[in-house]
């Protein structure tokens, strides 16, 4: 049975204070737990007027403390910005807050512009080159193990210890992430919502063909993260999607602005080239009635051989977003699954 999870970017929208999405994320996580979703992942972005989620580890803590079953994690922590030890300590604390429910999704991309990357880490120019070594050290620290022989920090342990450890994932939208995930024997999630599916076949093939079994994951485990949205009618879904479409057009021009309302999108005067781009966006996007969206998600999962899809839904109206997740939960019968922490 296909598992459904959630990716939340804490999207900033027009007409509301930019700190509001953080509180909306807390409410949505509790709602999605009640619906039977498997995981709730928080994204990391910096210096962006369009996304409020700059510190996923803090938001994860608040969500973990106010839920009881759903797995909570990052998608992801952009590791080159940080010390592996500090990330290990943060997620060991999170694991103590919600034992057996914490996921640590890792990424190599900056999640920001180049100047902001340097503001986060003065060694940003070369930080990404050390990503595999950072992952190696992080995995050891999370597991309470000593680092490799000869490592200058070999005798340092990440605290607090405990009987459970976070589940580490690798995220990516290129060929790099799946190869790192395969090497370390950890799950991989492809960011379909970034590429609109481009490159997913090659990434999944690389991951499965080069996978090295680990004790925790003797078999590869892959997932997709997809933008999708459901509404009661096709007309309402199309109306709501207009916000996403206008935002994507702006992003393609390098403009990262608060998400417009459907009314703002409808009133916008699009150029001829933009109208053609909108048609292509609509053709690829996954939105519509619950049955239509569910059928497309199932087909996507079958095509790429995954048993889990994380859904990103960015809408101007928080009630419409909650309703979309509700409709899909009903369509998939999630409440009957009650996944995952004890499995």
C-alpha cells in the first residue's frame, strides 16, 4: 500500500504576516497526524521572502512535542552550512523528545543564494566538497559510534545518547544525492517537485544499482516528493492552482516572492510567452479532484517503483490546503493504515 507523507515549506503568502506560516505549519502537522500521514517534513530555506522555514530543527521540535504518532523530520538540513557534530546533537535531542519518530533528511544544495551561503558558513566555497565526509561523521555521531580511526574528533560523542536514533534520508534532484545515499545505505527521496520529474529515472536507477546494504536498511528504500493538490471539483482545483502557476513563473525569472492569492493570479496580465508556459505547467502539474490526483500519484509510484510519496501543497488559503490533505487521506484510506513508528 502506498504511504503518503507531507513536505511543508512554511510558504509565505500575500496579505498575511511572514511569521504566520510557522504557526500554520504547527496546526497542519497536527491535522495531518490525525489523518494518518506517515511523516511530516520541514524544509530549509534562507533569505527568501517566499519561505519562512529557515530553521527546520526548531520547527521539528515544536511539532514533535505537540504530536504523538507521526514521524517528524527535515527535508532537509543543508549540511554544508553546519558542523556535523552540531547537527548530530540537535537531532539526538529531537530523538529524546520523540523517540522513534525523528527523520533527518540531508541535502547538499545551499537552499539560498551564494552570498547567504557565505553568511551561514564563511567556508562555503569549499564546504560542499566535504559533504560525503560530513555524512560519514554525522551517521557515526547519531549512532553513538566512534569516528573512523585517526579522525581528530574520534573520541567525541554526540549527546544525549539513547536507545533509538533518527532515521537518516538523503534528498536530491540530480544524480549526486542518490549516489551518496547508495554508498551509505540510507533511504533516498527525489525532489520531483523541483524538476517536474526530469532526471528521476536516472536518479532512481543509480540509487538502486549502486546501493550498498546497511544494517538498518538491507534493501534500498526510495520515495518521491511531489507537488499535488486536490479540491472538490476540477474548477475549484484549477482556481487554486493559479497561485502556484503564477509563483512558478516568477521563480523561473529568479523572483522569489510571497505566494499570490488566486484572485491576484486571475487579475494578472500574462504575456503570450507566459500563457504558453502556463499551459505547460498545467499539463504537468498534479491537481484536480481526489480521484484524479490519487490515480496520478499511484501511477507515478508504480512507474518509479516507490512505496512512499511526500506531498507538497502550497496554497494561499490554509483551510484549502488542509482540505486538500484531508481529501487525499480519504481517497487513500490513510486512517486505516496507522503507520509507522513501531514497525
